[in-house]
C-alpha cells in the first residue's frame, strides 16, 4: 500500500477535526443510548420473569413436599392395617385361651 502525504491548510484541518469530534461524540451518545435501553429492557424482563420463576420454584418444592407427605400417609395406612391384623390375631388368641380355661 502506497502512502502519500497530503498537505492540508489550517482551515481544512480544523474542519476535519470538527467532523471527527462530531462523529466520535455521536458514537459515544449512541453507545450510551443503547446501554440505557438494554439495561432498561433487562430490568423490565427481570420484573416480569422474576416472580414467575419464584412462583414456579415454590410450586415445585411444595409439590415435592406434598409427595413426601403422601408417601408417609400411605406408609402409615399400611402400618395401620398391619397393626389391626396383629390386634385381631391377639384378640383371637386371647379369646381362644380364655375359652380353653
């Protein structure tokens, strides 16, 4: 690539500098605007989705707790029926022993 030296007078240099300053300033404002817009979108999404995530998480943990309670309930029902059977056997044995004496 060949480089050539360009001679500019002071007015052209000042114009070029002002154009470059304007471009860099508008790019900085453009970046700040997009930063503010993106952060506001992020905050809005968190405000919308945050409660939804929290509620779903709570529903999940509550359902796990309910399943645990159901399992314990079914175990207690099975244990209750076993105890009733043992009680009936004991009553029957006592009745048989009382009648033999």
